[in-house]
């Protein structure tokens, strides 16, 4: 990028999916993911659909303007199913999407619901064959007696068509709900994690996987924690990390043993006994874990904080950022309305200098690791028009001194929450999922410098 990206960027509104006053459950976005170049952006929703957005090339009229993201393809990834053995409905909701690095003209992505992972091929077709000898233009077989000469079929131009086809279906390997999938840096394998187990798959083999973590106790009454998220190291194909509902992180090395029940490193912050409460264990549960692009750090999100861990220091986090500490006095009501169980995701920027995560009232937070500055921004149609600069927002804690434009913690809308976010791999472009709307924001400074 052309400018210093250390400070939290000033962002420009770039676009959104159509908004409706009435939101159907199926339209709620459940995952957001950029591909490795940032040219494609995929979203999954609770209705089992995947929508892929493509960044348009720079305009000839405005050669230095950044391209917009427009809908490239939409397809139904998963359908609702029924497990007859357990008498359970399996939702079609897309839990995670992960792109594979591009090897040829086609793109590949993995999508998963609670039970089944699918590999999809996304390709373009702009030519069609014509001039067959045995078939007419409609595809019907010709009367052989009418064929008097042979011709060479040719490829003729046609309108661009984006084709999405399922290439693999990885099923029947998870007893519990899949919460994570992660593609390995060897680009041949990936892992899938549910509440109690993590499985390793080869991308070409669908009928078997290898169980690499199993924390299920012999007696389920002894169960004290579950796996909440898992991810491979970005550079070392033998390393992966998984987080738990107890707030711990376990780094595992697949070279040590086939079953990685014994971790290589355990990252855990000592609990302050004086701060312990009924909600301590719930709010310490890690909802997301992400390796930095460099592979040196881990970013985690629990209910109230985002933390950065150094792989070389297990005893405590390197940095702790308060996302919405003003909610600490509201934990009782948040427990009653189940909001305390919301699972917020987190994201790194391309240079690992800024982190981002969501909050309530359609707010999202950005923290600059170098300057220690932070900003609260809002993703909503009421507060942002296309090309408008987002204004920082501030929440006033209960009983605190309130300034002009401050929002009282009592007036926050807990039904509007930013759970899913993604950051472009190299540029200051972010994607924010707010219920059924997708907002794409871009660093204003970047476009002005261009």
C-alpha cells in the first residue's frame, strides 16, 4: 500500500447487499471470507447459500479509482437434512468458508454446515463449441444419411458464464457440530473441528479422515470444556492451534504423534481470584483464534476482549484490548437474553499492525498495535451513505459523563451485532456482515493518495 497503515484507517462506504425492513432468518449472513488475492469475497448465510463478489477492474474513466465489489455468482451450497438415527434436523446454515490458493484459471472453496464439508469449483466459460458432425445446434442426433461432408467443430464466443460445481463432498466424519475448517499450507490437506474432535482430510479423499485431536471423555459427565475454533499455521504445515471454552489455546505439532492430545504449548492467562464471578467462565470462552500473517502471533477473541499472544510466551497475552468493557455491568441481563453466548470473530490487517472485531449496535472496533489508538465505527444504512466518511462513535458507560453524540450503554441495540468480519489480505478494505447486509469499507486515505 502507498501510505502508512499503522493508524486505524479512515474508511469509506463501498456497498451493501439489499436491505429489507423484514429480515428472514435464511438471509442472515453467517460467514465472510476474502480469497488469497482479495479479488473475490464470499459470504455464506443461514439459508445455505454462498454469494461470491468480484472486485471490478479499475475504471478507464477513473484509472486510479478502486474497483467496486459486485455479485459474481450465487449458489445453494447446503440443503436442510434430517439425521434419522438421532432424530435431529441438520441446518443448512453455512458455518465457515475457506478459499484454496488459486492454482489455475478456476477458483476452489470449501464450505461447511454443521456436518458436511463441500469443495466447490468456480470457473468461467465464454466460448461454446459449434459445428458438430453428428449433432445439430439443439444437441439432437442427426440422421446419418443426411451427412455428406465432415467439418471441424469450432469454439464460438458467447456471453460470459460463471459455473459453480461441487467437486468433493466430505461427510459422516463429525458427531458434533463443525465450528472450523482450515486449509493447510501444504495445499493438500485441511482440518475440520467440532466441539470435541479435530479431523485431518486430504482434499482428494472423501471417504476417510484422520482424527488428530479427541478431547471426548470416557464419561460425558466429566466433560469440562469444548473446542471452539481451530486453525493451521500459515507457513508450517505441521503446526495448528485450537481454542477452548475455558479460554485456553493449545498449539499442537503433528510431527510429535498421530493423535495430538498432548499439546506442544498451552497458552493460558492466570485468573484473578478477586475478579471471579458467576459469568467468569462464560466470558473467558474463546470464540475465535487467528494466526497473524507472519505466523508469529495469535489473535483471540472472548466476550469482552481481544488478545494478541506471542508464540514464544505462553504465560500471558502480549496485548489485551477491551472491546466493550462497558458491558461488564450488564452481564446479568446479557445472560438472560442469551447474548453472552454470542461468538464474535476477529481479523488481522495485511501487515499485522491493526486488529478488528465486532460489537453490538452494529459497531465494530479497530485497534492499532503500534500507536495503541483505537476507534469504534458503525456499519448501518442510517449512518453511512456511499462514499461517506464514517465518524467514530463512542459509548458512554452507565453513570459516566456523557458528551455530545455519545451513545448510552442502555440504548444499545443487542439484536444488531457484528459477529463476522474479514480484512483484505493486502489492502485496507474490510467486509462487515451486519445481519442480512454486507458492508464493504475502504481506507479513504488510500484512494485519495491514488
